[in-house]
C-alpha cells in the first residue's frame, strides 16, 4: 500500500513541475511557478522515504526516479538564488557614502493597523527612501505624522483597492509621475532621485495585479506591466532601480524575461531568496518583493526585516552607484524573438479587458 501511495505522490509532484512549463497565462498554471522550493523539498522527502521504507520493487524505482527527476527540474530554477551560484551584482568595496542609497520596501497589508512596528523599523534603519504598498488613507496619516519631517519628499497614492502606494524620501525627487500603465486602477511611480553625490538615477515603483482567483484570471496584465517597464528601460538606458511587490517570484518566466528585456540585474542571485511572503506560514514562502538594478550599481547589503503584522516581510537594501564598475557585470540580453513577444504581450495587455 505504501508503494503505490508514494509512487502517486511522486507522480503528482512531477506533474505539478511540468504544468509550470506550460506557456499559458491562466492563474492556476502560473501558480505552479511559485512553490518550486517546496515541491523540491517534498520530492526529496518522497525519494528518501521510498529508499528507506520500500523494498526493492518497481514502486520503489518509480518513486525514487520520479522524485529525483522532480528535484533536478526544480533545482534548475532555484539554484541561482542560493549561495552556490555566482553573484550577479558585485559587492560594494570601499565607496563614498554619498554614492549609496538605502531603500526599504514594505507591503503593509491594508487591513493591518500595526503601523508603529513599521515606523519603528524605519527609524531604526534610517533608509534614504521608504516605499509602501497596499497603503490607504489611514496608512498615509500614520506615515505622514512619523516621516514627513525627516523624509520630506514624497509621492502619495492612497487607495482602498489594495494597490495604494507611498514613497517617502530624504533625497530630492524630480520629474515625478504617477502612471497607470496597463490597468486604470493599478498605479506606478516613475521619478528621478538625486543622490547626495549629485548624481541622478531613475526609479520605478511597481505593484502589478497578481494572477489569482480573487484578483485576475490570467497573468497577462501583470506580465504586460513588467515588460512595458522593461522595454522603456532598454530604450532609454540610464542608472535605474526598480522596486516593489511584483506579485511574481524571482525565477518565473516573466521576471526572468523582464530582466532580459530591460538588462536589469537581481542582487539576490548568488546570495539567497530573501523570501518575503507569506510572513505567517514558514513553509509557504517565496520572494515577491524585489529590487532590480542596472549595471551601474553594486550591492552594499540586503536583508529581510522582521514581520510587523503584514503578510509580507519588509526588505532593506543598500546599493551603491558605481558606474566605474559596470563592466564587471554580465547583463542579461533578450533575443529578437523575445522582444517581439514582449511587444505583443504589452499590446494585448493594453487592449484585453479583465473579467474577474
């Protein structure tokens, strides 16, 4: 009885792995891209149990074989986000503090009312910029009271639809725009930031809608927003940071394509996953909150901060503007076919209406 049970489990784990490779945008297909680490762990356990508890038989062979195949397929995706992989963004060596920028990103979870915990973390770490997602009018009042004096430059988009967004900055912001790129209820922030050194960098804050039963039946609109920003970065190359809750994991087809289309780099590669969601369920965690950088930056430090009542952990990153070291980075590049597919996705996202 144990043999058929383990064999079926191993088969289901492999099936879930293969579903994620299907090139469809339905939410239930794309959802299999998220728990790659969890599926790999379960497959490893299944192989171990089969090896230890099953007698030599076809069921044992099938269980171990299918489980190891699942592990190999999943590890192919998640290995770059472990310390076993070379870093993609070089570490900062001695550099002037005025060329550094520290960014704190926090999806606050709109119903969460533990603002004091987040504010305490902000005051402790003293970032140059604070980006909050899902922040509504109540959160704006709390943040304004605590941050407006020390972080006087701000962009405020209080919304009750879970897509509000607030940016508070010590550094000067210029040419700031709030754009509704693909859907008219999903904002994004586009601005330039002047560092203490006087250098100017471009900054994008994003929070596209996820593919999920209660949100969107397909990933089309999320994919289109990310690819639209990636295309703009490629067409107007300059020192750039992209940050936010992208509602996508670092190893997904869309996020990896965004990096190739834009040429942006992921500072987590070779350092760890820094999984930020879900804060309440340790086994169900994956990296949804991101910081991407152009080749002009090195990484000083990056850490996931403590939970503060939200379903997301905040993430804190200190980056250094070091254009003299940009040749040390190996930028991802998209093929002509990928660029054409990206343009088609963007156009489709702009014209097709969401049903859910």
